[in-house]
C-alpha cells in the first residue's frame, strides 16, 4: 500500500513538471486554447511519459524524507515552468523583433489582432508569431519539447538537492541567446529605417514647403514589405534553426 501511494505521488510530480512546462510553452499556453484542453493535454502527456520516467521519480522519492515530499511539488512545478519559459523566450524575442520592425517600416500606429498575448500588438507581430507557432507544430518541434522534458530528469534528478544555480544559469544563457536572436532578426530593418529616415530628413531640408514624411509614408511601408518579402524565408529559418538547436541541446 505504501508503495502504491509513493507511485501515485510520483505520478503527480510528473504532472507538476509537465503541466508547469505547458503553462508557458508556445502554442499550448495560448489564451485561444481552452483551460480544460490544456489540462487534458497535460494529463495525457503525463500518462504517456510515465512508463519511461515513473521508476526514476519513485526512486528519487525513496531517497527523501517523508516531510520533504510536499516541497517537491513546488520544485517540480518551478522546474517545468522554467523549461516552458525558456521556450517562451524565443517567441518573445520573435515578437519583440517583429514589433521593432513595425516601428522601422511605419506600421507602429496600426493595431493588430493578438493571437498569443492579451494585449493588441502590431499586425506584423501577429502574422509572424502565428506563422512561427504553425511551423513549430508542422516540424514536430512540440515533440522535441516533450523530449526536452524527459531529458531534464537526467539534469535535474528528483530526490537530489535542487540545482537552482544551474537552472538560473540556463535561463540567463537563454535570455542572452534570445536577445542576440532578436537583434539579428531586426537588424536588416534597422538599417533600412536609418537609411530611409536619413533620406527623408535630407529631402525635407530641400523641400521645406512639402511634408515629405506624410507624403512618403506609403512608399516607406511598401519598401519595408518588399524587403520583408525578399528575406522572409531566411528570416524565419534563422529563428526556427535557433529554436530547434536549443531543443536538441535538451532545453538547457
């Protein structure tokens, strides 16, 4: 009977880590996904992964004192949430770069329809984030995220002392990587915005009786869309390859 209770508690700990990851994972954490669907998805994934992980978690619980078991609920939930947040950082970098691009090409004042967030963003950020989420599921990278959760049990083993320092270091490394990724994605349009605004400023000096900025707004937006059209495939491949390489490293 005691062994059954330990296995049930280990199964609940598996649910805590997997559910914490899905709480922030791209696609699964969208407000468009109903809460009960997310709950059933976490339960289904827990049942699917339990044959591979339950024995390891149960062995870790046996090494702990009985009074330490409730603290494992908090630690496992934080571990899963950290993995989901690190995956989320990549999409936040993508949305940040798309919002910056909207400012550079003159789309900042046009509201869009949010798909992943609660606040209204630019239409370009909405388009890019929805395309990225679709590609994640089309390429099967959501499965790689589940594999990353399984690999996390080799790095952060239940029953051992919490590796808070290693987890925080992984999050800092991911934040640094995604910040550079956002800069790489926005850099062509940053150069475009600087050149266009410099040209408009010089044109305004030579034709002061004409509102050059308002007269050329449509041309600036069109030029930005043409640039985005020319580099779109390489642009999104940079993001997808960076996200995929992070998943293939085990999510750490």
